[in-house]
């Protein structure tokens, strides 16, 4: 045999040798492209750029066009989708595709384990000696993939479990579905892989935005989007949708090769590892666990990690690991006794978008807020959700009166995911963004390229009120008794008009106001007086400069040492500070160059505001806790969370509000919240108050 087979391109077209070279090149291109596709879609570790991939792909397309006889069944060019179909053929599954019973909480999971123990005569509960596998329950569409001698031959939807639809041409377009099985041991004969086709959250949002822009109907959730995409009669349409595939089990296995049988007939764990070697993605955090204890632990972890996944899941699937015992346990009507779906608390619900109103923040930003017909999601009644800005409303094409899908994510404010456009009656109304500030009637402005519309009036009462509230808040000047309601009372009665006027207030001024007694008035004035000596970093944060949060404020205080030092910082000084980017430097410098703002700070000084200069070591990058990030949760016995934070910061440590991979320790007090679960899920060390104290010694 002549011709090149070394993976480089061949242009020779003549003679037997040429044909052979072409075939070799086609073979090696198919192998190369499959390998890169696998690295990208299954391993998430691409080793070539998209452009390089496209170049190889086009070369293969070119050769196949010229030599149609050499086109291979498993060629990646088949993924672009063949001719449109007139309908889907129905297919009878050789082995029915079953459904699962549900466990709705931890007790029901424990009961499932106990039942298995009873059925297997494993003497009673609490022994934790049964092996299970735990994986996510994907929220997509179930499909069966039939391979013959390692090549994808047919794909079918689950349908009613007995009969499904032939969606082979569409499934071929899904990059995470191997057209040819990989690995050293490829099963001969029929080999059926079952799993779920799904949409990832980000790509789902993009798809919906695009559809709405074209005036098409939105999908209510990623599952519907996956199902709709898989049931396109034109496979080229499916090819345009970024669908993914995860394998979760096996169906028919015809092969009688001993090496295959040991892979698939022993334990599920082993068969899933085998599927991975054949080129399939399986559930992230696929795990073998023991007994009810392991199951419950994994259930908590799974739920805590759920939001971080790129796709939707609605629970876990728990399966008995020992395949031989599956037969012993058998089935109950349509579901096996050896598996169960452990559902998570629902986080989505549909409700009515009753109205949209505008909130004006301290920077004057106009934020649209959804007023929703109250609905329970994940155990909490939700009646509002932020809509962020006009673009967001446009992108999602939300209309007043729409039925909408809302979603709660961890402790975050609920979000409106999408309208259910199929539920529209025609009476829904578009929301018209106001041309003037709804609080003061002044004009509003939207910076070019920016998403935020702002009220330009510095005296806008909403802005003034929110600025004062921010100034007095816990992380800022921490003025006790000066919450939202009192600030509103003071502003509405024209007792104060900006933050400086706080320091001119007398007990008599406050006492005159409705619902303010002598004692609370005196307390308030005392609290305001005390705030004059707050720490410099708190004052800097309290000023409400854009992009300056508590952490940046601390950096600024540390670098400038005194209030005067802060007022004298130049743009260059700011840029020179590590961890301060150009955007923040610009915002601070704008503030310091704004005559009105500086005058306001000077007036504060005149009224006796004299923040404590930063004691050396307040942000001590060489401190004992330098490089250590803590997350505080629950209540502590001997100190407040605020005290704990201050002490950690003094030693150069950092305190974050959410648990992430970067967290070093979670300090859990009494009644810790979801942060503890998250920490356990991510394997972050959890310590108690006593251990924290030792670190602070
Ligand atoms: S195993 C006999 N594993 O859930 C076992 N199913 O109610 C049957 N599903 O239609 C399925 N993720 O589409 C299994 N990791 C997973 C799954 C999963 C999602 C779906 C599947 C099926 C339904 C069963």
C-alpha cells in the first residue's frame, strides 16, 4: 500500500495508491476530530483551538465531497444533520425504559435503605452495609442509544417506556454522543446506552433570548428546550442547538465476550466507569456510598452544589450498586425496587407578573422590580423579583400580565427566568420604562453602552434617603436606630436633607416627629455622636462611592491612613494600589474631584467627624491570618460576628460572605445556615468558635 497515512494532508487523487491515501487521510481525520470532540465535550479539556478544529473539519468535508464512497458512518460531518424527515418512526424498546419512584426528603431516603435491607434480609437498620451509587437526576429527555459493533446505529426517545420515537439523525448532531465507541475493549454486537439529553442553563437563556427576538415562543425551562430541539424534523435545526448528553445506564448488551460481561454484570460503579472509557460523560460527582448515612450525606452535598452545576437537576438517583441483586429485588409496576429518585426542594414556580415598578437607589439607578402574584418556591413565599434593567426585560420579552417562571437560587433574590408565551391571551402589556425619575420627576440618563438608567437630580428624595440609609448601615457608620423608616421620617419632614445634616440634629428635632419618644430620640442622637469616631474605612465605605465596597474601603483607608490623606489621593496613587483596578480608581478619583462631594466631606469634618486613623496592622498583609479567608455563619456565644470579623481582619485575614473554593475555613456557630452545607459539599474545613479564638490568640 502506498500513500501517506501519517496524519498529514494528501492531495494525490490518482491511481489505487491515491485512493488508498485518501481513505487513510479520511480515517485519520475522523479519528482526530472524534478525539478532539471527546476532549472538548466529555473531558472539557480541549487541546486545539476552534479554528484548528474547523480547519480539519473542512478538510474532511472536502475529501468526502470528492470521494463520497469513502464517507464513513461515524464521520463527524454527519453531525451537521441530514435531510429533513416527514415524521418520526416509532420504535419498540427491547428492554422497557423504566421510571423511578420518588423519595421527597431524608426520612424517605432512610426508609428506602431500610426497605432494601428488609428485602435482602440484611437484618435490620442502622448497619450501613449496603453499597449504593449516587448521581444527579438530570432534568432533560431520556434517550436510548443503540451501538452495533461499536458504531451508533439508532437513537430513540423513551416515549411511554415501551415505544419511543426514532431520533437517530437528530442525536447524531449531539457532540457529546460518541458516533463510534472509544477505548481498548469495544463491545461487539448490540450495546445499548441510556442517558439524558439536556440543555445547559446558560445556553438555554441565550436560546430563549434569541427566539424572543425573532418573535418565536420561549421555552419555559431547559427540559422543554431539550425536548423541542430533539423533536425537530429537520436535523440541521437540531444541529444548531447546543445539546449535551450524559449516560446513566445500560440497556441491551448482546455481547458475550467475557471481558465485557465483567464490566457490566458486576457493579453499577464498574459499568459506569466502563461507559466513561467508551467515551461517555457521566454525572458529575458520581459517587459510591454506604448505607443510609452515606446517602443522606450525599443528598445534602448534592443539594448544596446544585446551583453551581451548568445544567438543571431536580434531585439524585440512588441505585443499588450490586447488579446481581437487581434481579433479586425486581420491579414494582413501572419502576425498579433497587433504585429511587431523591428529589430536591423545588426552586422554580410559575406565577403572574402583576406589575413592574421602579426603585431608585442611592446612586440614582432606576431598577425595575417585578410585582408577582405571591407563590411558594422552595418553602418561601415570593412576591417580588428584581428585573435588573430595561435590557433584561427586553431580552426576556416580559410583559405585564404574563405567566412567568421564577426561580430561587440559594439565598439570592429570586429571578424571573422566562415568560410562558404559550399562556398569553393578548391582553399582556409591554412595560414602558419611565422617561423621568418616578420619585422626583427629574430627567433620567443612560450612559452610552451602559445598561443602567440613572436619575440625574442630586436632590432626588429617593437618592438622598438611600444615601443616608447606606451611610448609617451596619457595615458603614453603624448608627443604631437609624434604619430605613426613621430616615424616611426625617427626610419627609425636612429635618435632614443629606448626611451632613445628621450631625446638626438635636434631641428636640427628633422628638417632634411622629412615633419618636424621648428615649429613642436621645439614643439616636447619642448613636450619631458616637459615629463621629468610627474607623476611617467605615467612613470611606459610608460615602457610597461607586465600586467601593467594604473591602476596597479597607484598602483605601490602609493606604491613606487619615481622612486628609484619603482626600488627597490622586488617580495615579489609586492605580498604584494593588487590587484596585482602573474602573474603581476612576470612580474614586471622580468622587475626589467632585467639588460638591469634597465639600460634603469637609462639612462632616467641621461637624466633628474625626474617624479613627488606621492603626498599623489593620490590614496587615503579613499578619498571622494573612492569605486566609473565613466565612462566618450562625451565632457565636462569646462574640458577635462583627467582632469576629474585625479581629480576623486585624490579623490580615479576609472575611467573605459566601462559601467558595477559595474559602479556607467556615466558622460555624449555633444554628448555622446553608453555608455549612455548602462548606461540607465543597470539602472546606469547618471550625467552631473555640478554634477561631485559638487562631486569634
Ligand atoms: S436511571 C431504572 N439515572 O429519570 C432506572 N434516570 O424517572 C431508570 N433520569 O426517564 C433511570 N437522570 O430520564 C436514571 N441519573 C439518572 C437519571 C435518570 C434523569 C430520568 C430518566 C427517566 C426518569 C426516571
